[in-house]
C-alpha cells in the first residue's frame, strides 16, 4: 500500500524509529487482511496482533483499542483515494459540477469494490466520528476534492454554508451507498443513479 501522510494515520504514539513504523504497518496490514476475510465482529486486538506476528503489548504501544486500528485503516484508504483522484480530476478539463460528481462517485464505487477491508468499515458504519471528521478538513477526503473543484473551477469561496452543504452531501451519500450495496445489482445501480442526480441538484443547482 502506498505511503500516506503521517497525520493521516491516527495512532496512540508516533513511531520515531524504523522498528516502530514497521510495527504500525504490520498492524494495519493485518487488520486489512482480517477485514477482507472475517466478520468484523470477530476481529479484536488479540486476533490482529496474532495476524501481524506481534504481541498484544506491541500493538498497544501504538493503538489504544480496536477502533483506533479500524480508523487508521479507513483514513489511510480515504487519503489514498483522494490522492489518486486529485491527480485525475483537478488537472482535468472538467468544468461541470455534476460531471465531476458522477466521475468521483463512480471511482469511489470502484474503489469500494476493489478494497473489501475498506468496504467493510465504510459501509458498515464502523469508522468513528473523529476519523470521519478528519476527512472533512480542507484538502482531505472526497469532500476536499469537491471543495477544491468548486473553488477552482466554479469560483466559489470557502464559507460556513459551503461546509454545511458538503457535509450534508457526504453524510447522505455514505448512507445511500451503504443502502444501495444491500440491494441486488440492478436495483443497486438504479439507486446509485438516483443518488447522483439528487446530489448534483443539491450541490450545483
């Protein structure tokens, strides 16, 4: 998995030596592996440590509990997705808000399909409010991409109203994508299509 900014991974203490960084990486990789193959409710710190080949004590040096590990995995994925899409979208010739939203949502759905560990966390509502809040700051997460596009291409300025609109769109999008995923494929696509149209009207009309 590509390296991510240090601030993107919420840990109890920052690894200052290579050994500590390797421990954090091993924990995150082990958690991702378990999320991809085991029911989330069966995953705990003991099982993550065993999967990583570490003692539980070594894990607790950097993560206070299971939720902190889940959050670190999720935030890493969100930053990775944002970095990938920034290179594609913000340098493109797109000047239509709805067109950008559709491309962003399609890419997000593809990302969920390709990363079962992130899908288990994101669609199951297992990312903490604090971690989700970190992705609403300027320059972070899918919301950050939309904000930058709306500023650069549409001439909008940062404001409390824009922040609220983006939060509303992200909250609605997350819940409806989770709902769509529970449906059979034809119905899922119909719901996602309606969601794109609804959010485009809300954000850009």
